[in-house]
């Protein structure tokens, strides 16, 4: 499983798109709004990192299935 990562500025706003190359599908699309309160901005960035973490977990689960790893192999 591979990913194509596009990080760019969209009218000065940080943006990120991540595509799953195996499924030829968009996994994540994010653009920072930047016009929110500080609390809202933190929530927005927190949500991005949450989605990135979930994507990483999905990749790890895929690797376990592909390489047929046992629980003992995962611990090392």
C-alpha cells in the first residue's frame, strides 16, 4: 500500500491531500480555515492529526495482513 501526499498552499492556507495509490482513492483532504478563534484552530489541527493517526493505524493493520505477522513478531 502506497500513498501520494500533496502538501500545498491554497490561497495562502495550508492544505493537504493524501491518496491511496492501491485503491486510487482520496484518503484525506484538509485545508486550514485560519479564520477561527484560537480554540477552534487548535481543534482543527487536532482533527487533522487524529485523521493522520487513523490512516497510520489502517496502514499498520494492512501490513499485518500482508506479511501474516504473529503477535510475537509484532512485539519485537
